[in-house]
C-alpha cells in the first residue's frame, strides 16, 4: 500500500504537532486491521513510531495510542 509510507512521512514531518500525530496514529491503527497493511506499517513505519515514543514520552494521549 502506497499510503502507509505517506502516513509515516507525515508523522516524521509533523511530529511536533500532537493533535495531527494522534489522528495519523488512529488512522494507522484502523488500517492495521488488514494483514497486508499491518505488515507494511511494521516494515516501513516502526522507526518513525519509535522516534515518536522518544519525542512524546510525556504525552499520555499519544503514548496510549502507540503502546
């Protein structure tokens, strides 16, 4: 799926915008119900998600979505 890399790029680009990060993560969670998309997120987006954990470790709402 071509959309997953675009979502991950947006997460990296706008990582300082907590509200947008939350919406993108919520979208990725919904999309991950599909096994193929879930695999794409795992292979292409995990570095971005790990970086978000480091950046937003004090934001309960974002951390709840990520972990």
